[in-house]
């Protein structure tokens, strides 16, 4: 897997109102490293994740994943880039209620080109299994517990075979035990596949287990530590 | 070159061609939307999530298509059925008056008070050049609600088209019955005076003539009210009503023409069969004059259908408007449902689905409802027309068949293609929405 290093240069994001949401002069993350993004509510953590996934365009500056400058991609190519390289996990899972665990985990099959579909299914089955879920179960996603649902969401992200996993407060909806289990699962997956894990989190237990920390305040980095 | 080729094709091929052309836009959109994309599981997900709403939408489409299809099928069935019923009636001559009333009386056996044509007039027509036969009619009696019609053997043979079972009446008290009369050969029927329906069956019983007809023959089904009639020698009906029987003392026992003008009691209508088809026009001209009128029932019918054509057009317009309204309502509904699904759609975009994929998901969701509704509507419309036709056939004895025709298929195809085009709209709206707006719940 060709892991992707991240390089942000002079990134600013300005809201339509003119208010500055993000201002990151310079930040790099070597391929395969894990990063915790911390900061108070409203600091711009989610905004940064959206910038990293290309869901939000920067106002100035550039976001490079390896040799790819996100600003140069059209919407369609940006979608394809996300599909191939970036897995995402959301705070409230955002699964498809009517679908089974496997259908959810392999949902990218629906919009991936034909040749990639079998591989997505294979990885979905494998990820569900290694996360302790049974891929054969046909019950709907809504019947799973919160912790299980978040693991289905992780399997969905991993099924795409990403180089980067972006997670926005993945443990926030979970109880202590589930949160710890998920942290273990995320780190194990990162270890196994060599992907870069980037987590927005308020959970110190999760933050301390990642390689690096980026603390945001008012859209700008306060200081960065190497763990 | 091409137009020539087109018009040289058989009708069915042309109709099939039109159908294919009407379906083409829908098919092209489907291909364009779905090639290389397999949105099945997500489309199913949308179908399942709002199942009751989806059923209502499908039901609306079904009803609106069924209405259009049913009207077209029914109207054509009525038109063809009434025309077929008049098929064997070439030229009708009556006293001056309303052609429609005369036609209703002679062809559809509706009881009407008609002025009579006299013996001299009848003789003139019967002997005119180019007349194969001229049959008088005599009404007034019935048996268990079946009209007893007095006429001549020639006309009955013509009506039967050579397929009569049994034989023609040969005596005054013999009868030939239409296909729908519940009497077999050898059965007897005592006629009552007037058209007795069930309500005054009692009264009708006191009104019986002192005579029984013996059935000697049965006609094949003609699809006209004559199928319910009991056909007897015209002489017998005249005699039963105390009139001269059309013949002089020497020929008193004769059945059928020629009739003696001085003994001819009069007839409300004369059914004329020309020897050659072209002579029909000359005969019509000849007998359209001060003391009588001649007309082709077919021509009167097509004039009536022409009048009904305006009504038909108004109805088609109403159907079209109702279909458009239903389509608009469904479109608005689809846009709303798509908005309910917005979060899921945004997740798809975040996971790397191209904007076009959302279009494919939403369009195929809408297309499933619309196609299902159209197909069901086609079936329901044809089914309803068939049921209605049976009822009408039973009521009028005019055989009305609402067999499915090309026009219904064309209407359904046009509706489907048009609605499949409109179904792009909710998809396009979803496609253009920035995913971030819906991702932050
Ligand atoms: N489109 C927008 N227009 C204006 N302001 C916006 C817009 N999007 C986000 N913001 C603002 O930007 C700031 C950063 O938002 P963001 O969601 O990144 O915060 P966050 O750090 O993730 O906070 P939390 O921990 O509460 O999730 C917030 O104050 C938010 O109100
Ligand atoms: Mg946030």
C-alpha cells in the first residue's frame, strides 16, 4: 500500500460571512503516522477533517496528499480520490438503517468501478470478522448496539482499502468499554494496513495512544507535540 | 424515401415503431444513468424506508394511467361495437324524421313511435332497380323481455350470414331466435303485447296473444341487439294486431314478399339490401325525398362518433391534465423524500461516490415506482374496461369488447418516458447539493 504523507501549506478557510474558520500556515504528517486533533468546541477540528477529505475546499493555500493537490481535482475526481485513499468514520456512525452489516460495510461496491467491487467485498468481510462481527448476519444495521454500529462503520471505512483513516470523535457516542475496544480496533487496523490514522477527539485515552497531537484554538494550531 | 418506406409498413409494424419511439427516451435515460453503476442496494434501501409513501405514489400512478387507458379502450370498444352491430344494415328507408331515432329503432331495436311508410312506398322501393331485397319491420310484441320482430326471411338470412342452425320459419307460427334468446329449436314461446319487463310481468301475463311460436332456427351471434330478438314472419305480427297481413285473399297464406300495396298495413322502417355496393348511393339519393328518407346507419354512426369525438378530445385532455397533475405531485413528493434521505446521500458522497451516482440512485428509485405504477395502471385500465364492456354488453346486447389496443400502449409509454425524464429532477437537485450541508446533522 502506498501510504500518503500529508502536507498543508498556508491553508485558510473563510466562511461566506468572511469569518476565518481555519488558518494553518504549515503542517506535515509522514505517511503511516497517527494524529490526534484536539481543541475546544468550535476550534475548527471538524472543519480541518473536511478540508483533509476534500469535502470542503480551502480558501487559500494547498492540501497535498502525496503528490496530489486536492485543489486541482474536479468534484468527480475528488470523489474518486476519496473512494480510493480516504476512509471516514463519523461520530454518529451514519449507517444505512435498512441494510445488513455486510451491505453497509461493502456499500462502496455500489459506486466503485466493476473491477474494484470484488476486492471491496472481500475486505468488508475480512474487516467485519476481525472486528468481531459476523458478516453472514442479515439483520438490519439498526438492531446493532452503538459500539457494534461504530465497528460496522470502521469496517466500511477499511473496506475501501484507504491510505488514510479520518475519524471525527469516533468514540464520543460510546460508553467507556466500547470506546476502549474501538480505540484498540482502530490502532490494530492502522498497524495492520499501515494507514495514517487521523482522529478528532476529546478522549485523552485515545489521544495519548496516537503518534502525534495537533491542538487547535480558533482555527489555528497552538503547538504540536511529538509523542 | 423514408416516409414512403414508413407508410408501406403494415399497421402493426407502424404502431410497434411508434411504441418503440415513445419508449426510447426512457430507455436512453436508463442506459445513460445506470451504465457502469449498480445502485440496486441503495435504491432498495430507499424503497424500503418509505414503503407506505412509495405504495401511495405507485397507487396514484396506477390510477392515473388506468383512467387514461380505460377511457381509450372503452371508447374504442363502444365505437367498434356499435359499428359492428350496424354492419349488416346497408340502407334504411323510413318516413322523414330523425335519422338517429330511426337508426335506434331499426338497428338497435329501441322502442320508438315512428311514422309508417305505406304500401305504395314499400312497393316502389322493393321494385326499384338495384334492390336485392327490401324488408319491412313490425314491432309491438315481446316474450320475457325479448322483442318479437316481424320481418322477412331474406333479411334474416342476410343477418345470419349463412350460419343459421335449424331452418328458416316456413309457417305463420314459426320463429327464428337470436343467439342470446334462451330458447332452443323445437321450443315454444307465447308472445305478450308490448315490451313487458319484470315489473309488469303480471300485467303482461293478462296481455298474452292467443298464439305460440315454435322455434325452427337459431341465428349466430351478430353482436347486435338482434341477438336478443325473436324473429317471426311479419305477416303474423300484423295479423295479431288486427291488421291486414300484406297479402290479398288469393295469397293470404303466403309468407314474405311481394306484398300487395292495398293490403300493406305500413312499416316504421324498410331495410334495403342493394345488389351491388355502389348502387347503395344511387338508392339513397333516389329515396331521399319529401315523403321518405334513406340513410346509411354506418354514416349516421360515424357522424355521432364525430360529435362524440369532441367529447372524447375533452376527456383525453382531462386525462392528460390529471396525469400531469399526478406526475407533478409525485415529483414534489420525490423531492421531499430525497431530502429525507439527504444525510445518507451525503455520507455516500463523503465515502467517495461521484455526484452522478446520487442521480442514479434517486432516478432508479423514482423509475421503479413510476414503471411499476404504469404497468399496473395499464393492466388495471384494460381490466376495468373489460369489466365495463361486459356490463354494457349485457345491458345493451351490443357486443362491446375492450381488447387492449396500441393507443393504450402508446399512452402508457408516453407517460412513462415523460415521467422518467421528469424523475431526473430530484436526482439533479440532490447531485448539486454540497454534501457538507447534510453531513453535519
Ligand atoms: N459554513 C459555515 N459558516 C460559518 N461558520 C461556520 C461554518 N461551518 C463551521 N462554522 C463555524 O466554524 C467553527 C468551527 O466549526 P467546527 O465544526 O470545525 O468545530 P469543531 O472544532 O469541530 O467543534 P466541535 O468540537 O464542537 O465539534 C464553529 O464556530 C462553526 O460555527
Ligand atoms: Mg466537530
